[in-house]
């Protein structure tokens, strides 16, 4: 009888774990995508700052700037430049 209860508890646990992973799949995917875009934004800002040093322009490399650049791309860099020049 105890073996049946253990098997039943294990089946319920596995089912609940599967449901939890299915529910969290979307948000985890979104967070991972945002993280990858932020990394790409860091790289883009680094390259931009390297090339823009010749004309005395610079955008500080922060997490917020990296996310803006990673999500918006080139318009994000233009937005950051305009905000910095104001």
C-alpha cells in the first residue's frame, strides 16, 4: 500500500512540475531574449563609442542604455544621442 502512495505522489509531482514549466516557458523565453538583446546592445554601444571617439561623441554603457540599444537598434542609439545632447 505504501508503494502505491509513493508512486502516486511521484506521478502528481512530475505532473505539477510539467505544468509549472509549461506556465513559465513564456516568461523565461522573454527574459532570455531581453538578456541576449542587452548583450548585443553592449557590443553595439562599445563599437559605437570606439568609432564615435573620432568626432568626440560618447554614450555611457549602462544596462538601461544596452537594453534600449538592443531592443530598438539604430533608432535606440539615435534616441540616446538626442537625449544626451539635450
